[in-house]
């Protein structure tokens, strides 16, 4: 059964609802959701981890402005889609890797998506991001309907 931990209890029930919508309840995993005032690159969220533990970071402010509740809910839905992708083994994040080009060492980001390795794929072309953006609104809507 999924265990959910968060430092912002006001969103706990919503996170549970998103997990239910994405059918994550039967997964044996710990999902940590941490809310921070600002994330690197002014991102709305980040997701990392593996099939045993997922870490999600959610921004409460972007470009110095407080995010709306709806924005935060959307970020949660988006990052939880990534959690599902990881738990299904479709997305594997290898993080930053060191490679060599001649006598020079280079740093690159590597992920595996559905068995294909992606290195330094531009954000807007990452298939896991394309899928998450397509799903986030419906996931958010379905999760919020649990409270109606």
C-alpha cells in the first residue's frame, strides 16, 4: 500500500485523491511530497525516485509571486503522473551522468522512457513531460470531484 508523507497537511487529502485517480494505492511505495517556497529554475515541481520511494517537490512561489491553490493542485497532479510513470517502470531517471569526449569530461542528464535512453532531450520534447501535461488537467479535475 502507498504511504504518503507531506510537510503541508492542507494538501494531504488532495494528494490522496490524486493517488487514487492514478491508481497508485496498490503500489508498495513511499511518496514524499515536500512544499518549498522556490524551486530551481522557477519550476512548479520536480519528481525523482524509483519503484520503492518517490520524492516530489512542489513550489509555493514562482518568480517571487505566491502560486494559487489551483496552480499548486495542477503541479501536484503533474508530478504524481511522473510518479506513476516511474512506478510502472516506463520512466527511469538516471540523473546527471559523467561522460568523456576525447580528453574532456562532460556532464549530461539521462532518462530512459519506455526502454529508450534520452540524453539532454529538450524539455518540450520529453515524451514523459508531453504525457504529464496531457493528463494533468483531467487528473486534477477527477481528484477534486472526490470532494464534491
